[in-house]
């Protein structure tokens, strides 16, 4: 099973019906994403990137086509089983962080574990370990409103990591951040990827896409290009070149 | 996700919005508080009446002399002595009657040196105390010999004993009644007020024969064995209505009253009268409790309203929770637990306020209140049910959100 691709889609399509008109947000997407890959998805607004990410994240169901994830035909899973897959195997990072307001960083990171049936001690321990991994151990009891945007996104990444997922899906994770903070986030994602986690991220910036190994371009719901990144950027190296102290 | 983790999530959510949570609970608090208070007032009234029935003597029928037609004028009740000791004796033969106690009554001053007290002097037989379920706290009761001999002995009610024996022991002392010296042989146990507010302990018991000779006089000369009233004590479980009818027919026969003519006596079942009064009081307070429970309903609607607002406000949170692995039933449970927690905390605070209000009513207004544990358990359970009932719709609404739409909600 492990030599098989982590994600495989065949003729994947998603249509939205709005009254009489039909929006074909995604059509005929056939892709394979292997274990340990780092993929950037690019494309103009409305080209179906988020729609594709929602399908990869098992949050949505396609109107046609096949989707295999970790050797399982996703169409055969019921909603509860999909929830289990999301909980155990997928971590989400959003453009707008989506942290619970007035809730401490550590509680935010711990939240997915409430649905994993772990003992409270284990939950706490894991959450604080993940916070430490993104460099926020000393901010564990800060609320989101007391953290910078970059710090909030790092909390969100810690939350995505808390169940050791196979796949991290990040839809424009640097969209709300300045360049330097964006690179910090990319450094964390690169490090995760180096440890074996598959990462798929959506971005509008080609500079950000260079941190990935592979770039898939969407247009009008279809894959238009699928290329290896020739000169891959190293976020950690870039950070040390930035003026001022490192992250 | 287990219920405990759910409870944790719910409590965190409620703590984040303390003021709103408190305001949401207000309806339940007021509703439960009002119901508890009303039921406590109702139970208190009921309890007091049963205590009064007990103090009167359980299962007691009282036969009085009726005012009789004397020419054209109708005289006041009890001015003639139609009832006699023989009547009392005859009534003991009726099925369901345990004993009867004929009494006479008159007012007199009880004097002990400088202390004196105007009280009701009751001439009684030995069965009187059994009829009234009355005990002694000191000394002895009036005996057959006392009655036969017309002994000048008296058993004092608690109020009289306190009034004329301020510092000394009454039993063994002497008092003067109508200038006749009486030996105090006993003191009655305290009975308190009857349901008409009279002090039942403001009384002195003397032998029936002595009372006739020394205390009351005039009217009895025409009827040497006449009595003012006859207490008829019924067996436990005897049908008071049936016995009343038999008492009436027996007395009519003994008094030679023609069919169609009025009775020259009245039969009263006091416990029945009090039970009827108590029932109407109880109905009234339960009616008020029912009105109060409407505010519980309003409280429930308040919870539903706030939960709906909360679901809308937290749409993104719901989407996020679903994205990270919450199943629909986890979301349902989370919001349901939140609603039930609100209503249960409201219920507990309401119970506290109800207990407090009952105590205040008892102290300030002087109404008796009684809080029964069962009413507290019911109130608690009911407020929980309100939470489930009114929390279900908002919780289901939350659980049915589409995670993608919810995540994008602004
Ligand atoms: N819930 C929906 N109902 C109807 N149409 C939708 C819905 N979600 C997306 N679409 C449509 O599907 C198409 C693809 O949308 P999608 O969000 O995937 O674009 P995107 O590539 O992520 O764009 P952006 O870069 O702006 O985020 C768009 O035309 C959009 O209007
Ligand atoms: Mg998008």
C-alpha cells in the first residue's frame, strides 16, 4: 500500500447547480500525488483550486470521477468515516487561520484531539509538544487576539500537526501574511515535508510556489500544467539571509 | 468524543460569554424559583392543616345543641341542653364509634393568689382526653372517682398553667374557681392554635359532675344530665358520612323528633371542613405554580433563542470542528450539552432562590412553607428537560451545516 500514491484522482469533477445554470468548478482532473511530495497549486481566481482542495480534504464529494486516498476509494466512505479520515490523516491550514477566539493557543491545538478519543493527559502533552515544534511553547496560554498573524498561523499549523497527519492541506496559508512571515511559514512546511509529511498548498505567489517541489496549474477547473520545480527555494536559508534575527 | 469532553467544550463556551449565559438562564431561574416557592407555600398550608386535624383529634365528629324554637324567638346556639349524657352513652353503640365524650362548658376566672386568668372551664368525662388525642405533661388525668364524687380537681391547659403559676409547679397546688378551691392534679400538653386561630391550651378541665355543680348552673336545673356537646371518636377507616347519618337518626329517635321537623342538634365533622379549606388552598397554590411554570416555558424559549444566535455566530467554529474530525453527532451533542448545562445551572440557582424565597415568606409573611425534596428533584429534572427540548432544534441546525459553507461564513 505504501508504494502506491497517497492521492489518486481520475476524471474528478465538481459541478455547482445554481438554479438553471451549472457552474463546472472542476472537470476531468486526473492526478497522482505521491507520499512525501510537496505540491503547490496555482491558478487564477475561480479556477477551482479551493474546490479541488475541499475534495482532497474529504470535506466535499465530487459529482463525478474517482478519488483514492491512502489506498481507499473515498466514495465508499460514509460521512462519519470521512470525519475519521480527516481527523486522523489530514491537517488543514487556512488563509484566515480559523482559530477559536478567546481560546488559548494550546486549547486550539488540542481541539482536534477531542474527537480522537484520547485521554486528557495525552491530549495536553501532544498539544504542547506541537506548539513547541512551531516555536510557540511560551505562548501556549495566549489567546489568538494576543498573537501576531504569523504566530496565529503557526498555532494553526501546530493544530494541523497534532494527529501526525499523512497530508497537510494549506489553502493560501501565506495569503494574509507579509513576505517574511510567509517565508517563516514555508520554512515550517518544508521542515515537515522533509520529515515525510505530504504537503499540498494553494498559492497565488510564484515565489511561494518555489518552495514546493511540484507546481500544478489550474485554469477553468482543469489542470493546465504540472511541472517539477527546477530551482527549489530553501526557506530556512532565506530566513537566515533576512536582515534582523531569525524566527 | 465522549460526553465528558463535550461538557468541557460546553463549559468553556459558556465561560467565554458569562454575562450572556447568566441572562439566558434568568428565565429558568425565575421559573424554577417561582414554582418551588408556590409549591412550598401549598405544601406548607397542607402540612399545617393536617397538623391541625391531628391536634383536634383524628376522626372526630362533634354534636352540638342546636338553637331551639322557643315560641316565636329563636335563641342562640347552645343555650338549651337538648343533648344528655344518656345520648352520649347511646351513641357508643353505633358501628364505627370508638368512644364518646360529653362535655359542658363555661367561662370562669382561675385564681392563684395574685395571679388570675379568665378561661374556658370544661366539664369532662374520662374519655375526653382520648377523644381529643390529648396528653399530659405533668400529674394525672380526671378519673371515674373524681366524677362520681364530684371532686374539686382541675387539669390545667398549658396557657392557663403558665399564666397562674409563673414560678411554681402547678401540680399539687391549689387554685380558686368561682371562689371554690380546686386541687390542680395535672397539666395538659401544648396543642397550639386551632385552624380558627383559637388557643386550644386556654382551657381548664374539671370533672363533668363538678362543673355542673360549681361552675355552670342555671339552665341545667331543668335537665340534670344535659351536656353542651358530645365528641364522637370514629374508628380508623370508618366512613364519617355513614356514622354521621346514624348519629343523626339515633338522636332524632331519642329526642322524639317527628319526620319533617328540624333537628335540635347539629353534627359537625371538623376535619372534613378543614380538609375542604386545605384542598382549596392547595388548588390555589398549585394553580399559581402552573402559572409560574409558564415562565419556565418562556425561559426555555429564551435558551432556544440564544442557542440559535450562538450557532449563527459560531458557524465558522462549527465548520472548523467538522473539518478536523467532529462528526455531526459530536456537534449536535456539543450544543445540546451547552443548552442543558445552561438550563440545569439555571435550575440549580432557581432552586436556591426558591428555598430562599420560601424561607423569607415563612419569616416575613408568617405563612407556613414546606419544601419537599421531591419537588426539588422534579424541578431539577424539569429544567434539564427544558434544556433538551429547546436546545435540540438549534443543535440540530448546527449539526446539519455544510462544513465548507460554514468555514467560509463571514
Ligand atoms: N458553493 C458554491 N456554489 C456555487 N458555486 C461555487 C461554490 N463554490 C465555488 N463555486 C464556484 O466554483 C468556481 C471555483 O471556485 P474556487 O473557490 O474553487 O476557486 P479558487 O480557484 O479557489 O479561487 P480563489 O483563488 O479566488 O480562491 C468559481 O467559479 C466559484 O464561483
Ligand atoms: Mg480559493
